[in-house]
C-alpha cells in the first residue's frame, strides 16, 4: 500500500515536471519581432499562429504580439523596439533578423553594424525584463552554396555566439531548414526548386511548420507535445497563396515531390493534363 501511495504521489508530480520544462506560461505575452517572414507568419498558416496554437494545445494560453514588418532590417527593428515590443510589456520576445540585412545588398546592413544593432536590441529587451529567443536567419534561396547564404553564415554565427553570451534562448532555424531540405533531397533525388518557401525566402506551409517546430523546441516542448498541435494546424489553418486547407496542401506537396516537381510546377502540370484531356 505504501508503495502504491508513492507511485500515486509521483504521478501527481509528472504534469508539473513536464510543464516546468516549457519556458512559456499561461498568460505570458510573446512578441514576435521580425521582417516580412514574421509578418506573414501571423497569417492563419503562419508560424506565429502555429506556435500559439500548439502552446494552447498543451494547456498554455499565451498571448501573441505580432511585430513583423516587411522589408525591415536590424536598423529598423532597433528603432521601433520600444513602441512595437517593450511598450506592450511581453514576457518573451522572439527575434528574427538578418535576411534583409544581407539580401538587400548595398541597402543592407554590414556585419559590424548588424552586430551593434542586434546587441542593442537584446540588451534593451533584457533590461526591460524580457526573455529573448534568438532565431537564426533562414536561408536566402534554398541553395546553401548561394552567395547570399555564404554571406549570411557569418551573421548567423554571430547570433549563436550572442545567444550564449547573453544567455538567450536559441532556435537555430537556419540549421533546421538546411536539415529539412537535405532530408527532402535525400528522399526525392533530383528534386529542384523551392520546397519550403514560395520564392526562396518567404515560407510556404511546410516552411512555416519547420519554423514553428524549431521555436517550440527552443521554448522547451518535446516532440510529443509539439505533435499535439498537428491536428489543429491541418484542420484550422489555410494556405493563403492557394486557398487550400493545409492538409490538402501537404498531400499535394507529397505528390509533387514524388513526381520530381515543386508544388507550383506540379499544379501547372495538372492544369495542362486537364486541358489536354478536355480537348480530346
């Protein structure tokens, strides 16, 4: 009997232990600071909503503060940090910055200036009592060997070092993206084109899921906890670019990749086949 009581007492502490692993608590406000990838991440299929919905599926009712602005670089984000983030008193801030600093070329931000801007953003946020989760910048074209990605590597190396130095949470989304693309290319040899993005930079539903999983893992959720969000992602969210339920988009993507094509290429092929069939 005593042994059963011990087991019962231990069982009572399991949910608390699991909950303690997550850095986010119910009623926490999460600011998502970033560029157009983050702005689009606030769409129904976007990573911002996938993160919030998956936390809710695990009993954590967090509040999102969207703070993504198209075209913004580190200089812009530093200028609007007070208004768009600190003034709204979040407990947590995700920081997604670096793509435009590199992608915009001469209008971008040099690495040394980028380091100063990002360090200032992190310092100001932490001084305001905000826990910072740094996201490494996702790829600029889905080719790791492309010139922009080679240049971006130094920016991401800095982010990894800064996360350690400033005791920030790190979601290494660039590494996650490269791994996911490598897995897709291994599964579907010869497959070319944009698989996780619509244009080499902005995420399609597969890319948004990749980003959400990386952030949720950084927040402390296990794979099993993240999986609780899957039914919600597939049922409620819709792919804005094609007006398809995400579940249908995923099936379409699987068929497209198996045929050695991207989703847009596969859709064009289906349209041509349909036209040819009707003309007979």
